[in-house]
C-alpha cells in the first residue's frame, strides 16, 4: 500500500498548489518576501511606523459552508473567511497586512477548492492584504465526500498612539452603523434549522426577496469594510471606538467597544432591516430578541464618534455610497445594550 491507497493523493496536492499560484500572487504587497511553497511566509514590516503594534485575528465561516456545498457554489465563502478576520482586527484601527488559510477536506477536489481559494484571494484584494500562505489537508474518513472546512488567520498593524480599544469612548458619543450585505457568516445553524423544519428549498423565491432565491440571498458574502474605514480614519473626524457585528449581534458586540460603566441605547427604527431577516423571523417564528441576539439585522460595522462629528461622518459615508445610520448613543450603564 501507499499513501494514495489510504485516500491521500500527494500528486493532486502538488497540482492544486500550481493551480492556485496565480490567485495567491495576485494579492502580493511590496512587503512580501519570497514565494509560495516554502515552510513559512515572509513579510517585511511596512515603513513609516514609530511604535507599530501587531494585531492578529482568527475565525472561520461556520455552517454557512453547508449551504455552499449543497448549492455547489464555492467562490464566495473564501470572501467570508477573509472578511470575518480582517473586519475584526480593523476595529482596533489596524491595517491588515497578511492572511493565511487552513483548508481541510476528505478528498481533494481541485476544481471545488480552487474556487474557495479564488474567493480567499478576492477577499484579500478587497482588504489590501497579502495571501501569504496556507495549508490544504486531505483527511479521508474525517470529512464526507464533497465536504470541506475553513479557518483563517490574519495579522495587521496600527500605530500605538492610534490604537482603538474603547478607552476614548465617552457618555454622549454617537453610534454610526454601516449596512451589512445580509446575514454575513453568523447564525447559520438557526438558518438551516428554519429551512429544514419549514420544508423550504434553497431554490425557493419568497415574494419578500424580490425574485432572489433563498440560497442566493444567504450565500451573499460578508461585507469587507477595511478600505473605506481606513480611508475614513485618515480624515480629521475623531473616532473613539469601533465594533464588528458578528455572532451575538448588536447586543454582544457593541458593548465590547465601550469603557467600564457605559452602555449603548439603540433606536431600533433608525435603519431599514433587510427583507431576509423579516423572512427568517416569520418562517421560523423567531422572537425579535432572539433575532437581534443571533443576527446582525442589517448592521455589519459600527463606529463610535463624538456627537459633534456624527453628521459629518454620515455625510462622508454617503459620499462614498456606503449606507450609514445614526443608530444610538452611549449612556451610563453596566455594559449592556438597550433598545428604544
């Protein structure tokens, strides 16, 4: 017997690396040293920093992967993977520098996984970071045929004096919410349960979705906020804190951006909730509190700014065709979030 008899095709793995090389190289930054295929990726620290602070993050895509695999649509979940990592480190004010991925499957399907890597490379280009390397693991007997899992890791940098950690937030500050692209990459265990129990199909086209199928709506990748936010941070507008709205929705993620003794009061009618969330709530008979505790409900990223600069912030995002809303304000409290 040999390794191929055991279900691992080493030659297919080598061929796959060759196949994705151009995608990886399309993400290169000037600081990247060396090429694909070494034991490690090399990245030179960008110039111009006095006290550079490295910021790291890691995440996955969760059970949204099940939808991608059932729809045989694999070129968007890679964007999700990058987005979940880079949006997280962005909240500190960090510029993403490089990204690495871990891709595990039962049997290497080069066409399927090349689509995944294509999406990862696109996500890296959208966020301006280099796809520095990764690992593809073929694990027969661990994953079913056609199944794969993803994990991502990114590193960014921020000047120490510009690091955002919530310490600048003051009572009276305003929360500016940026629109999400939909469900993003959280809550899909509940989404799949709603679809399954209700006897729905990914191909169903509810009237509320204006001709879109459930599958097409739900596979929409997570919005990447990096480039507009970094551009905004370079303006004269003061930003005290930021939050990426992921698992746990607004109630769990917004308080993470505050000082001690503070809370946020959210005006629930200050933005338009996308139709997909209304459909999920009705189809699954999900209470409003559970919806907000599970999903982003149409707000993917939040900036906390002084009240005197809220209007100029909204105008700036409007000029960039980015939907933004004044969704609430910071109040005295114990780190919770309240709705009005």
